[in-house]
């Protein structure tokens, strides 16, 4: 692989080859885990027609060091604690003979002494049969959970692990390449946010105060209590689609703004497109977030720019039907006003939304051709990038600098007007005092901690206005642990759940150009609408890198999984996304509950079946879902009635903790509604201005304020709503004596 210069160390994987792991697994547990990883990714017999890369891949094993230790480390760091305990107990049991007999049954028995084998002593073929049994286990479903968790982390670790040259030995075999750094942007003399950014990773207790003061903030030290006190007009917690817009609008109005962001700041020249390091640095919990039942895997940005730095560029205006519903049914006239329409216009202009696409990538070609062949309507998706933007790895940060996230637009505007952005800084609680005889609070600011180990002092930020813009997964827990009690806080969480399907298009039989990981991620869209004009789902293409492919794709055997991985570049993934009527809650960080309604499941079923029809119509030779049994069908030579019979079996099943015969992983990249706007405090957590019903001066300005799910990619809706809220905050501050002294 060509050497890539200038990549940020955090995104390059330079930390590699740990000498000491902190996972606390015993040697016997690691031995058992290695035996499972080997059964999941086994060494296989060679074929004469394989080249050197394929030979190495087919001979490779999931037990190859350091994969088992990496699996254990990642599992302990990112997995749900209860599930990790379950895995540890299972590994402890199968490291003994009696425990193996209990969990593996007769397959561990032998006619020769010692008659009962430990799991690691069982022949590989039998271990594979045991894992197949665990995957199907519905009565003693904890075994299914153990299988699912190890499978997820094993394949993710195997395909994202990189050596000292930022290369993975499996990538050549599966046809995966990362573009050379020379193909992308060159480093400018100064980063766009340089004049306003403070990065604690380069600071210490002695320098951080000076840096804050040099940026124009009023700062005092409380040495006895190890506190740094900062004074500003507005403190904004979060820098994504909500916080970034709010910072720009309020800074332009003359307020002194401090933005707190717990992630780090990267520019296009820093990005590597390496899946493992990028997920770890740019996403919440390294991209490993799920609902408590493990059913839905959730992606949320966690870097300067938030989700706008890693989203897939789709820039779709709020549908009129949704605006009408919010304005009338939810009694929120803002969404039926010219104020909101003007906000959408301004947002689209500022982030450079373009309608056209010069060249589509492989997966969007599949979607467009499949729809055309079926006589279905397909729409072009506006993007906040140029028309010739052909970046298939924008989910790991846009290396071309073409995508206009808040980090390169709104936050630049904010910094130009004196705003300060403090990275690596996590809000712990908002500061509340009694107001109006105890019936309400006044918000006075934020207490925050700095992630850097070189800074030990807490930050107490005093502000006239506090804006929570941490996103739908983090704003509610912040408000709840600060003492707010409104029952709507943390509830009404919508996730836009998705189910994926895949189709394989060999180059020899298809005139479709490119590879699955090339080209704009979303440039086409199909809406699944019934004859009665009822909207059911939207269908779009997905960004799937090798590790993610391994996580989602169903494992039915080691040989099957390796064969499917070698087809990775020409395997198209499309998904069905529904506007969920069901909802969940998030009242503590990482504790996400969620349930689909019957209507949601029906819409997902209709959407998933339509995805498969589109893939077949586009010329796929084989299609399938991610159902645990590897549900699939060969298309070549198959009769129409057989295809329809197959489609009739496609339905949304439960997750790994369900007691259904089959299970499947769901996905979510959009979270909204968990601090929703309401016409009264009984109906929402905040009012139409985004202000908390309980705490004067505390506003929420992110996707959590949206009254319901939207049904389409929400970036424009979030930014437009944030723009309106921020304008109203600015007007209120202007009326009340202007900026603080």
C-alpha cells in the first residue's frame, strides 16, 4: 500500500501492536475465545485457481494473533456490560470439560479418553456445528447472544485490524482498496477553525487557562477546588447539525460563544478512510452502540461537526406532509410558517446543496437501473457537495473536503465572529438554581470535564444561555442527571430503523461499473408507496466497509462467509428505512430501549421485499437478506413464481435476544424526538422556541426536539429547526441588555 502522509495519528492506527491488554480475560478464556474465532473464520483447503492473496486469505484463521485479544479488548470496551459478563461466563464454562458438555452437548464427546473434550480440543468441523446450533438457539437464547456478540466483534476485528503499514492482509483478497492520499486534498497553511479552536490534548493545567484567555474568554482559577471558571454569553454543548448552526447564528448576533465538543477536530487532510481508527474516533462509542436488546445497531457522529462530518451527504428538505402534521396536529405553528421555509432556503444555500450528480457509484446505479426496469419512480438526492463528488468513504470523513459539514461551514462562520470551540470536553451537568418560588429553575451554565489526562481541573462555564445540542442520545441524559423531571425528556425516541438486503453482481455478467465502496454514497432514492398512495418506506444505498460487512452479513459457515467476503466489491447493499411510529427511550447514556409497532414491521416488510425486487431487476445473480439462516436465492434460471414464493418468506424478524427461530440485525443512523417540542409541558420537553419548560435559559437545539420521525434523511430538517431556534434566542438576548460584560 502506498504510504499516506499527513494523516492524523488518531486516524492512522499508529498505536498498533499492544503489548498489554486490559480486557481481564483469563488465559483459559482467551484460549476458548480463540477456538470460537477459528471456527468462525477457519483455515480452508486451497484451490489451484487461487492467487497468492486468496491463498493467504483462505488459509487465514480468526485465531491468528492478535485477533482474539483484539476481540476481547473491543468487547470489554464497547459491548453492553451485561452481554460481556454473559460471554465471559460462557467462555469460562467451555474452558472446562463439564461446562463444554453443558453448552455444547454430544458434539464434545469422544470414544477415547478423556471422552469429554473442552471446546478448544474439539475438532474444527464440530466446533463449527456447535456455533451453528448456538446461532439457532431460541430456547436457551443466552447462547445465541454469546454467538452474536463474538461473531460481531470477531469479524469486525479481523477485517479492520491493520499492521504498521496501515494495511490488512485480507483486503487484497476481497478486492478492497483505500485511495492514495495523493488523490485527495493538500494541507493548507491553517485549518479553517484554527483561530477559534482549543484542543486539550495539546494542553495541560498550566496552559489551558492562557489559551482560553487568548481566545477572548473571561477566565478565573479556583486553585483550592481545582476549578477553571469561564464566563460567556452562550455555551453550546455539541458542534453537529444543531450546535454548529446555533453557534454561527448566535456569534453573528454579537454574543460571545463557547462550544463544547467531546470529540476531536479533524480536517480533510487528517482523514485516513481506515475503517477501524475512523469508527473509533469519529463515532459515538466507536460506532458500537445498540439498543439494550441488541436488536438495532446505531451510528451517531462524535467529532467536531458531529453527524454532519460523517453522514452520507443527503440533503433533503422536510416533506410538506410532515410540516403540516407538526404545525396542525402538534400545534407548533413554526413548522407551517414562512420563517421555517426561509430557514430551509438559507441552510441549503450555506451548505452548498446541489441537485445533480455527474457520475453515480455502483450501488446507486443498481438502485436506479432496478427501478427503471420495474417501471418504478426513482429520485435524485440533493447533496451538500459538488455535482462531481465521487467519495465513497465520506462516512469516515470526506478526504476531498467537498462535503460541507458544520465543521467547514457554520462553525467557520462562528469562529470568524469570535466563537471558541473547546474539543475533548464532556458536559457533566447543567447548573440550575431555583427560580419563581421553586416552581421552575434558571440555568446558569455547565459543569464539564476535560477528557485529556494532562488536565485535572473541572470547567465551570457561566452563561446567560445554555444550549444542549448533544444529539438525541446524549441531550436527554444530560438534562436528567442535572435534575430535570419533565416526563418527555428521554422518551419518544425515534430511530428510522432500517433493514438491509444484498445482491451480487459479478463483473462478468453485469455492465454496471465500479465497486460497492466507490462513488457518492446516496445519490438516488425510491419511495415505496402503495396504490392508495400510502407511504411505507424509502430505499437508499448503504456505505458498507469490510468490517461492517462482516458484522451484518449472516454467518452460516466459515467457508460460506469467506466466499461471500471475496465477492465484497460487487455485492450491492440497499436498505429500507421507515418513518417509525413506534418509539423508545434513553434516560441514561448507553441505555437505549426501543420497540417497533406492528405498522413499522409491516412497512419494513414491504420495503425489504421491494429492495430485493430492485436488486433482482438490476441483474443480480443472487440476492439475500441478513436473516441469521442466510436467507437467499439464486436468480439465474429461477422461475418468476419461485422468486415470488421466496419474497413471501421475507419479513422483519426479531433481534438476537428474541425467541423467534430466526433473527436479524437492524440499523439506525438517524435518532430524533427524545426531547421533543410540544405546545405544553405535558406534550413536550421544550417549547416552540426550544426552551426547556422547567429551566429558563436552557435550550435544546438538535434532532431531539423534532416532534416525530421524519421518514427521510434529517440533516436539513435539523439544521433548519436549529436555525429558527437560534434566531429566536438571539432576538431574546438582544431585548435583554445585549451581551454580558
